C-alpha cells in the first residue's frame, strides 16, 4: 500500500487522483482549503485522511505533513496539484494578481514540499509529482503570467530531482494539456480585470474568447490522466517530465524543433563568445 499526499483534492485532477488511488487500495491524505468537501465526496474510508490545507500557509503545511505521517507512518507520493490560472496579457495583470498567483502556484508548492521533505529524507524514499502545464513548456499569448509560474515549477523540479536523488527520492513534472476540467470555468480561472483596448484583436486579446469557447470542450479526458498518474507512480523508473494529452505532445515536439532550428541558425555567434582554448587571462 502506498501513501499519497495530494493538494487541491476537492475537485478536478486532485479529486480524480484521490479516487483512483483509493480504488487501487492505497491510502490518501487528501487536502483542500475546506476538508469537509473531501469527506462529502469520498465518505468514511479508513484509507482516507481529509486535512484542511491552504498551501499558502506554511504552518498549516507543516501541520498537515505531520498529521499524514502520524496517521500512516510515512508518505510515499507527494502530489503538488493545487493551483489556478490567470488569463490576460502580461501588461494587463496587476501586481496584486501576479503576487496572489505566485503565492499559490509557486510559493505554495515550495511550502508543502519543504514541509514533506524531512520525512521523505528520513525514510530515504518518495516520489514528488509537481503539476506544471503545457504552458510551462511553451509561452502562450494571454497566459504569460500563469505560464511563468509553471516555468518556475519546471526549473525548481529539475533542480530538486538532482538534489534529492542521493536520498532515493524521485521527482516528476506533470505537464497536462487542455483537459475537460473546470480549469477554464469562473470558479477556477482568474481573468485580469484590466482589459487594455489595444490588445483587442491581437493573439493575447483573442485568447479571452478562445478560452471561453474551449471551456468544457477540451480534448483531454481527466479521468484517463488520473489513471495515468497511478501507472506513473508504479513505474520503477518514472520520467522527469510526463506530458499528458496529444496537444501537449504536439507542442513539445514543435517547440523542440523550433529551438533546434534557431540554435543551428545562431550557433556560430553563440560559440564566438568564449576565450580561445588555451588562452590564459591574467
């Protein structure tokens, strides 16, 4: 039996992963701002511990981690899933909107991870799954600030993977594309109130309409992603990056090809800035 600790477990991917893990016979510490929403969904299950957690509250994160270990003795899988989106051009986002987004998507992830790592290091095992996005691999117009939080998650996770390898702890970056959850709905997505008229008709401005039209029409099946996560954590050699969705795979392939083309074009200039080999500079 594995022990999971999942943030944002009251709905969306978090709730579906909780369901899949429990169905597999694992134990789940399911956290949400309001833990009663978790109990309402999953009822009384000896393998379930519902814990109230606002990921922006470091003291609460430490308390939740302690409760998890007290109840089940260890945590095998930490899933940093809690987060939300912000739609709008970079210029349109206010300082308050940006700081609030980073408080959850980046600093919240860090607080929960730091709270859990002492236990994982002690047990010399564990698997951390950090939810990024296709927007953490490619910058979309209209999603710049949100994407920047996911780029941050990717960079942090790469370093974490190297830092934690000596302790037997694995790290995987989960990169979903557009899945049919409530991510684009009013209760999950924040939209910058400052709509600058000059952006109307541009890619950033058009993204507001595209997102509204795409809500609940996305190609990805969230239940299949949740099942895929269970497959992933049972792998002996999980990947550093795990994209989910045909749209994500297509974007990654094109982005990699684009970077390779650009590097080939500018390779000579890029290499020209080194000191000549063997040159000694006093």
